[in-house]
C-alpha cells in the first residue's frame, strides 16, 4: 500500500523529496502538499477529524471504522476480498450455514453489518490478528478475513464460503476538505484511468473501417486519418488495456498492419 501510494503520487506529478525509511512525513517539491506516513488503519480517523485533508487506505478499513468520510476514488491496487471461511471438514457449504455460529475476525463491524444484511446472525469473537489459527484452536467455528491469493486459507486448512466485500486502496476526504483536494483527486484519477488504458494506432484498408469500428471497444469515436496511399487509413483509438489480448488478433484478421500500442500517462475525461 505504502510503496504503491507513493508511486501513484509521483506519477501524478507530486514530486516527493528523497525519503529515508524512518521519515514519517515527506515534503513535495512540485506542489504545496505534505505526505504523512501513518498506519493504514488510522487513516480514516485522521481524515474524519480534519488532521489531514485526504488519505489513502484500504476500503475495508474505511468500512470497518465506519468513519464519516467520502470515498473519492478507487486507486487500482491493494485488491483483496473479505471472505468467510471454515475448516475443510466443516459441514457448512454456504454463508447461510453460519447462522448462530461463532465467527472470529478483526473486522467485527463489517462482519456483523454485511452478514446482517444477508439475514445471518452470528456470535462474534473479536481478535487482533492471526485469525486463521482460531478455528483449529476451537476458539470459533469460522473466520472472516481478508483474502488475496487464498494461500493463507489453504495453508491453515480453511475453505472459503464466499465473499462479503471487495476492497482496494481508496482516496478519501472529509466533506469539509473535499473542495481543497479537488486538484489532487483529478490528478490521481487521471493516472488511475490512464493505467487501465492504451493508445492504439494501426493502418488498415479503408474498406475495413466498418468492421474495425465494430470490434474496437472504445467509448468515443476513433480517429481515422487518410494516408497517401488512398486505399488505406491510419486509425487511432484509446482502448481498455484489458481488451488488448483479444483485440489485436481480431484487428489483424481484418487487415490491420503496423500496429503500435503505447501507454498513456494521464487521461482526463
Ligand atoms: P493471501 O494468503 O494472499 O490470501 O493473503 C491473506 C493474508 O494477507 C491475510 O492475513 C490478510 O489479512 C492479509 N491481506 C491480504 N490482502 C490484504 C490487503 N489488501 N490489505 C491488508 N491485508 C491483506
């Protein structure tokens, strides 16, 4: 979270001073911004109480603290899901099977609220860490915890019953500070959007334009530029990075050539 957040700020033009590992705050050369390094779990309160104007932390921690803050942006890193899990040999097969059972978690508020919305009432055992070990010790029947690769669940002989919440890093502000951080929000947002986008350029026979238009997953209209050879055009378009793998062979089969793909640094709608 820490490294990813600093890299994002840097990409958005906030040039941070060289930092030493013990520093708790970093000044910025290019903007009147100070970056304070605090524990991710404390960020919602810092923002809510007005100690800072905005913060970067996990959506899970914002939900758990139920802080009075506004989520401005999802930042595209720190992905994980909050999942309920039981021991492999437990009879439970779905979240509903947790009704009335004992659940250990470091996320009591989210667990109670999210299971409650599904009509599932459980007995909560609040722990501060190493929750995966609790079922084997007989402290509880199930756990609710963050899962990224699923490796920790498997290592501890646990089986997921399902997802309760999808989390990633978010930019948050308070109602009072929102206007003050509008510039920062726009700059970070433009980098996040750009990371998901590629600039695609290629040449194609003029007659292929209608079929190419159909396969291009662009929101706007692609640019079509005439070439000196009158039967060909150059086509430029912004496309989702995730679509590239299936798009390029389709374009080739429609006669596209000299295909160039480049990254985008910032993208403002
Ligand atoms: P994994 O084994 O990759 O599924 O990771 C699970 C372990 O890492 C659990 O102990 C989680 O509490 C922790 N974890 C995974 N992703 C995150 C995240 N984005 N933020 C905080 N903790 C996480």
